[in-house]
C-alpha cells in the first residue's frame, strides 16, 4: 500500500505540472495535505492491542545475542547501502538524458507500480524458496541497473532502466526483512530489526554524500560504477549467510 500510494501521488503531480508548469513550490506545499490527513487517521482511528505481560528487559543496543551469520548479513547490508545513494540522483540523471520535468513524476509512478506489484509476487516466492536467492538476484540486477544508468544516452533508455530498478526493489524488500526474522528467531526480532534499520539508516547519509561527490568530480560513470561495485561485493559477502537459516521454532525450543 505504501508503494501504491507512491504511484498515485506522482500521477497527480504530473497533472499539476502540466496544468501549472514551473509551480514546484506550490506543488511541494500541497503535499502537506495528505501528510496531515495521515496524522489525523493515526491519532483518531488507530488502536493497538495492549501487550499482556511485556518482558521486563533492560533496553540495550547490543549484537551479543546474535551469531556471526546475522552480523555478516548486517555487514553485507552496510556495504550495499554505502553504494545505494538517494534515488533523487536517478531523477537528476533522467533529466540530464532528456526526460521532461513534467514527466519525471510519471517515471517515478511507473517505478512504484513495478515495486508495488512485484512486492506481492516476490513475497510468495520468498515463502517457497527462502529469502537469500532473491536478495542475491536483486543485488546483481541493481549493479547492472547502475551501470546502465551510467552508460545510457537517451530518454527512452531511462524508462527501461527505471522499470528494471523497480524490479530490484520488488525482489529485495520482502526478502531482506524475511532474512532478518529467519536468522534471529522470534525472541529477538525487535532488536534484530532495530539493527537492520539502524545499519541502513546510518550508512545512507555518507552513501549519498560520496555518490554526489563522485558524480560532480568524475561524472556519472564513476559514481554509478561505485554503486555497482559495492553491490557486487555485498552479494559475495551474502554467500556466507546460510541459504536455509535455522528454523525459528528450533531456536525458540532450545532457548
């Protein structure tokens, strides 16, 4: 649903820019409205089920409960994210290659349509064959897409590459989260997902700074090549994570 909303929004943005060209400030101001509506829904409509007998544990951000496989997975994620810059750079590249400003939101819409539909399909595949194969395939597609962004020389090529980029997300988003749960078991999922999001979030800023510096100093080939190379390194590290992690029930019973 997150990606579906992200697909509808760009369509409205393109229609707005076609009707009122250049009114970007007003367009961004109008995006406050759905944000306000969402906050109102959360405050007035959402009710959580109370937790019965919550665990009395002291909050501690530590990797001590996790084995080397989960730690290796976090390292692979950190290296991959270091080469995964802000998607705004992809829109900048699309504009450089001739995609009109008014059509950039439609490009973004098509990207999210692929992500939204692909997430549901790949989620079923993850349940059947496990998460690691999809992450590996997705990271390889990412490396190829970044090289394609660097070598593209026309607006028509950008549309094809952007859709392929959506396929990368469709394959990896459900699988990456599933692998977290599979590696740690039920009793440590909260802490594990905290580490998962912490690693991705803390590396995202230097990733975009590095990409922007490389793009400005050496051009798109070097910047996108940097991202593709780190994706390849991360995929190699991921091979050290078990394809079939220890079952959650087994870990729970042992504890």
